[in-house]
C-alpha cells in the first residue's frame, strides 16, 4: 500500500493482479486497485473530478480524466473517509499509475488538487 497526504487529505492505494484476458486478439493484464480518501483537515471537502496517468512497461501511456469516482462525487467532513475500487488493463505485466483528484474546500470555496501517489502494477508471475 502507498499513501500520500496533500493539504490534509490522505490518499492510500492497494493493488491486486486479477489475471490475463484476451481483448481484440491481444493479451491484457488486469489489475484492480482500492483507493481510500481520508479527510484529516478541519474543513469539509468534495471530490469533483479525477486525472489518471496509466503507464505500462511498453511505454504506453493512457490519460483518463473524468467526473467524480465510479459515478460519485463524495463529500467528506473532517475525520470521514471514502473508499472505492476500480481497475485497469495493461498490455504488459508491469506498469504504474499516478494522478490527482480535483477537490473543493467548502469553507474557503477554493478548488485544489490532491495528488495520488504513484503505485506499481505488477503481475506476480513476472517477478524475478
């Protein structure tokens, strides 16, 4: 698990290899990840959108931008947390993801970025 705190918001990520799949006549490596967002600040905040950079070991980079996370725009009061799970397919057994969440502070009404730490995606059979 990796974690990082930005402006009082802690992001933790846990990953898992889910298996291999054929899609469009090519093998893909499936990974799931669980993200926990914890509000350690004194203000209520809301997650509005996300930005992901997904890298694999073949130098493929996929950029994903979108509203909320899994169809939600969670509001977190001080001390609250939100956990969700998602996944991705890579063309290789190794990769990494990083990104940020765009959030709004309800007290100041200002938007800010909360960085998601880089986390590795690795199929266990590919380990040395």
